[in-house]
């Protein structure tokens, strides 16, 4: 438990160091894993608002969600990194 809390706190601090401010919207696009769990908790720890992305959505649906929710940042796991250029083209406000 203590290790998990430490990892969440460090990720939350890293998000703040990257410029995530209170109320910023951060989307997560990843498979269920320990890293997803850490991000799920670290985003609110950093004061940001969580926008989970459904892995079954098409790139167009994901882009719509990013724009509609005004997500400033997108955390992507390695399984979906190839979709990032298409998402950036369709949701340029989520460029961080």
C-alpha cells in the first residue's frame, strides 16, 4: 500500500511539474494496469480533473471526447501510442 501511495504522489507531483494546474482536464487512454491505476489516482492528487477514454472508441470518438471535455493533456499507454498523431490532428487543444 505504501509503495502505491508513493508512486501516486510522485506521478501527481510530476504532473504539476509539467504544468498541470488545478482544474486542468487530463485524459487517460490506456488498458487496465498498475500504471492506469496510478494515473487514475494521481490526476486528482495533482488537482486536475480526470477524463477516462474508452478503449473501444474510434479515434473520432476519442477526439470528440477530448475536445468536448476540454482535456488539456492526454496520457497514453504504449498500446495506443500509434494513434496519437491522428488524435492531435483531430483534437489540437489536447496537444500536451
